[in-house]
């Protein structure tokens, strides 16, 4: 049977501060007692959200005992809006009877705006949602009014309960934490990918096939606000492909990739920078064995620009997908952070973020005082290219821990594809030697030779960048794409040096798009 219930007007609502962003809880949806119900029961709720609505709106659903499956569908209006004004966009997810507490155990799935309906039962669930028993108690449908048009957002939610035996709960099978590898070597990976377990269109198997074709050695599962994909990567991994598990934590003030967390780790996203909650969930990522990587920090989409600061970051995603102006800004911003770390070091500090302790400290962060850069494709669907760009990491083996350690230490560079390879070193006059992410420990007036060997970059220009800026620009590499560039300096003149490979510029004084860039080599004694 079907029964309609309407919630209207902001005066009818109760607004609660939950320790995160403001949230709003509406009146409960209740279902029949056991004596009055049949095999299935459906109820519909309608309501309207006004501009300025809280970030999250919860619709309680009183679930009786004996439920085999819960199914939810929803629609909302999309009125035309004036140019330059955001229209309606409404995300959705669900929490079970364990509640909606921030960081609690009640999370059962999130699809954002990617789906109009979902279901959960013990043996199966819609991608993005977690299978498991539908237990008796108060569940909550979570609505996220991402943007609300000036005239408001009217929605309709339909909840269907199917009664019967619950079925057998599935046991998750996770991918192994180590692949065969080549011993200590440079490994290529894409740490920012989306499947149909959030708003992508590809299956994990499809992504794995594209990753192998792109010459990748590892990938990271990074679905928006859900870990539901973790149990579906086991068959896609193999001796030739390491699969790390994580999440793209998508807040209203920026996104962060949780890179390589323990299987089944959920990281909450229901807060803004002003709520002062990000540090708690950065610690949650690290306690689960992951890295904290702010994603596309200068992206222009609503809510995508990073506003939490970088004090908790283990690395930062400087290059996201095809090279665009916001990546150029991210690169310049990151370089400014490198300069700041050198300035702090020379003022007598160790350059570490205050209170973090450094590698070997209690939180396991890097002993280096700078934040390494990395890249990821953020690929969702065709024509997005898996592995464009890719992070190339020097690791002792092809394992979760070794790859993470290479990224955390900055022993990496970012390339547009597997065709592009870079070897970048600095050496002193007495056999001293350092590579990417390392320090050449020589006196300030010691002559230093910086050498870059490149392949797969036809007619690209090599730029060597220091704390002063671009101090050397090479002639274009030959059409073969291979070449060697050398430059001489001293630690007194250049506190660090990093390399960029740039394609030919289209016009004017702006540099061409990147083919690759490296993390820095630091010059001089501490």
C-alpha cells in the first residue's frame, strides 16, 4: 500500500548542531505493525528546502523487524535559474539504526547525485552502498542539498520495505597488499579513480584493464564518500597490479584522497573548515594506515577548492586530469610552500609542520619539512584517460607500505603517460649524490651538477626551478623525445631544484602544458 506524508516550511523543522556542519532532522516515516503488513510496503515523503538550508537533512525511517530489503528512490525539481545562479542539486545516502553520529558506525552508503534510487539487503546492495542485514530501528535517509535554486528545492522520497527472511550476509574479499613487482624500482600508479561505486561509469575490472593498458603498476580506489568498492577489487588485482583502498572525502570545503587505508575504512565528510573537525579525520586516515592527500586544491567547481590548509597533508595532488589553469595555480602554490619550508629551515627550525613530530614521531609523518607533490587522473568515464597523469614512485617493492613510503618521502615524479620517463639527480665534486626527494649534503659554496635524462617527450622543453624561480630553460628535446640536460649551481644559489618537462606553448609568454614534473632535490647541509 502507499501513503503520502508532506513536510513543508522551515518553521516545521528542527535544526541540530551535530558537532559538524549544521544538520536538520525531519519527522519520522513509520510503517505498519507485523499484524497489518503484507510482503511489501511503500511510503512517500515530500518536502521543500529553501536557499540556505543546512548541509545535511535527515529523514528518519522507523524500520520494523522482519525486513529483508529497504529500497529508496527520490526525485527533485530543477527549475530554470538566472545566468550565473546555481540550480538545484540534491545528494542522497543512508545511515542504519546505529545512528548518524559524525564518524560513527551507522554509515551504509552514499551515491551523492549519481543515482535516483538504491537498495540494501544482506547479500547485495546498489553500488556505493554496503550489503548487510536491515535491522529493526530508526534509519536515516541523508539528503545533501549541494546547491538550492532561489525558489527552493522540492523533493519526493519513496521508501519501500520488503519483508521476509534476511538472506546470508556476504563476506568481503579484499585485494592483497603486495604484488610481485621488480624489487626496488620505479613504479607507476594512478591514485585518484572513480568507478560505478560512486559517480563513475566503469567497473573495477574495467578500470584494472585500462590501468594495465596504461602501463600502471598500482591504483587506488577513491570513491566519493564511500568505501563500498573495497570488497569488489579483489578479482581485479593480480601479481601485475597492486590495488590500494581508500576514499575521496568530499566535503563542502574541498576534497581529500585517503590513500591506501585499511580495507573497510570509512572516513566521514560531513563538516566544513569552520567546524574544526578535519584534524580528527586526518588522524583517522593515518590510524587506518593511509596517507592524507588534498585533491585538486584550486579546482573551480563548487565545494572543490581546498580550504582546510596543508598542515595535515602527507602529499598534495598538484596535477589532476588533463593539464588546466587550476593545475598551473596548484603547481605555483606548491612551489611557494617549498620556499616556505626552506625559509623555516634556515631560520633555525626543522621545517616541520608544528605539532606533527616528523617521521619516526607518533603520527608517522615524514621527517622532511616539505609536502611532496603527486598527480592523479580523477578518471570517471569515457573519454577520461586512466593514468593521465600518473605518479611514478621509487619503492623498495610493489606493496602498499613501500609505495606509501615512497610517496610520503617525495621519491616520485608525475608524468602524463607511461611513455615519459625521467631520471633526475644532483651530484657534488667528491662523489656525493642525491635523487628526487633527497638532499645533497654539501657545503654552501660546493659546485653541484644537476642532471636530467628524459625520454618519451619529443620537442619538450626542460625547465629547472629553484627557490628563486626558473633558473635554466633548455632547448627543445629532439623529436626522438630523448635527451640529457645538465646545469651547474651551488647550494648557496639554489636551496632546491626541481624539473619540469613542458610541451611547446600554444602562444604568448605562458609555458606549455606539462609532460612531467619532479619533486625537488634539496641542496646543502641542514
